[in-house]
């Protein structure tokens, strides 16, 4: 039996003592301990790519500010900046290995970033990984910083990226619904309230309403995004700015704005900004609102396309896959169904965020890692769901205009339009007779000659029935 050759390691130390780290790892001892301490979800922070890019952006802005203020040697600063630039471009993400769910208010994530950046900076300067007397993860990469200002700032930057992407996806979905509203503008159908026949409308009006409600959610998301643009970078541990240059917060914020393109501002009160997570709660609430409304729209799409023979059958969703392993030819509304499920997840994530926000104590909320995981998941999953709904469902919807018009003319509820002519009592009698005999309202009108046929034709015209 051949004994496996041990993988090469390097030995690092921290306040707890010495610990071996894989020799080829960019992370170090703090990350290694966190990996052992938090085997919770099995999902590393590398899967939150927006967060990895965000924290590299924060570290780059910090290095630039410290360089400008003479707090960091120029060569070391440039190596740190270069390392951060590479990470922002997608490099080394696989070395961000700590679990998304972790104790310590995000300290493990910050340490992981410090170590990866330091070791890559060492390589850029021509040194070995772990040679921390040249570039140190805490002395240099973390200069003038604390997890308590770095991590919340990075989370807000990541959320800024993710919220902007979701907003764009919602606006594209709204545009697609506007296109369908135009396409279906003249197709008369029956409106429904409480799943019962109501008054006529057009399919175009129905899709136009979808477009408006989706566009409103995009607007609300843009408004909520302004709240997460306020950052506490420079506040260090509790917002007092201990161990930073007085000019550091403003300079670092300006650099971070230039790096990310986000409209970031330094909070007026850094102590308050370090302890408060209200902006996360607000953004989560708006995301939940959007998810719930999208889920309702998908419920409508599933109802309107139900059948194709035994349901409403007013529209046809594009077939994207076989619907059954036993029923040949069956096609299911799988795209609306997946959007529904993402909406359920978003609602659950919002509750997690609510509980985590409430559990904060004194000058810090220690539960921001679960807030970040839940809110970034909500935003990214909902973005993916919106894109799928746009491209693989709404875009390919077709209508069945003859079926819709037949439903309008055969429904007793069309009698509502006769109220101004016949009065409520006489119209109610017509409805009762129609339900009892199975005759349509137009048939009963013509049979009884209650209204001149030309007048009836005008009253029942699509232009009259669909008017706003």
C-alpha cells in the first residue's frame, strides 16, 4: 500500500498560536481557523461574487486613501491596489473560502480578504506567500480599518451592484409587458374579480397593468438603493474613527465612489451608521414587495393559460419542456412556477433579515453576515427569475382572441353595461333569466326587443366595452 505524500504546507501564527496552511493557498491562519469554526452552510463567500468584488473595492479605496495621506508606503500601497484590481476582475475568488454564515460580525470575511490581498501583493513585489514582514494582512491591507466599517460598507456596495441589476431586469420586463399590451390592444376579454365574471376589458389592458406595477417596483427599488449608498467607512470599531487620519473617511469614500461607480456618501454620524441596519431592512422590504407582486402576476399567467381545453385558455405560454413523465403532450407553466418559488424564498429571507436586524445590540449588529447572505440571495435570485420570466415566458405569449370574445358574449356579467339603459332592476332580471335558461344576454335582448339592435351593437362594441 502506497502512503499518500502529504500536501506541502506553510506555518503561520496568530494570537492562539501556530497553524498550518496549504502552501499554495492565498488565505492564511485566520481564514483557516474560520473554516474549522464555521462548517455551517458549506457555501463559501466566493459564491457571493458581488460581495467579493465589493470588499476588494473597499480594500483598494482604503489603500489609495492611506497612500494619499502618507499612512502607507507607496510601493506596498500600489501592490495592494494591483491585487485588489485583479480580484475585482474575477481573479482569486476561489480563495475566499470562509462560510457565508459565520459568527463575529463578518470578521472572518474581512480576515480572508486581508490575507488573500496581502499574499497576492507579496507575489507582485517578488516575495513568497506568508512573508508578512513585507506586506502584512492587518498592518498594511487593514490599515486604518476595522471589520465593523469595512464589512458593512462592502455589503452595501455589493447590494448596490445587485439592486442596480435587479432594477434593470425589472425595467426590461416592464418593457416586454408594454409590447404585449400593444400587441393585444384590440383583443376583448372578460375581467374577473374574486374568480367570478366581472366586466369586459382587453388583454392589452391586462398586460398594460402588469407593466405599470412592475415599473413602479423598479422605481421603489431605485429609491431604496439611495439608503444603502450611505457608508460608515472610516468609523473603525464603533464609529469614533479611532486609529484613522481625520481626512481618511472622506478621501476613502471618494476613491470607493470612483472605483464602483455608485453614488456613495459618508454617513453624517458614523456611530449611528455602524450600529444601524435599517437600510437593509428597507431594501429587503422593497425586494419582498416586488417578489410578491411578480408572484401574483405569475399566478394570473397560470390561470389565464390554464387548460388548454378545461381551463380559461385565454393565452398560451410558450412551451419550454415536457410537463409529465406519464401524460404525453402535457405542458406545464414551469416558468411562472419557478418565479413563484423564488418569491417564497424572498419572503422567508425578509423574515430572517427582520430578526437579525432586531437582534443587534449597543454599538454593533453582529448578525450582518446572515443579513448579507439573505439579501444578496433575494436580489440575485429574483434577478435571475425576472430574466427567465422575460425571455422564456412573456416574450413568447400568444392569445386566443376568439375564445376570449366568446366568453365575454356568453357571460351574464356583460349585462352590467346595460344598467344605464335598462336600469338595475330590469338588468338583474335579464341576468337571472340568462343563468336559468343558458341563453346569452344579447340573445335575450334581441328576443324581447328591449333595445334597438343598432344601439345594442354599439353598446357591445369593443371600443365601448374596453373604455377606461
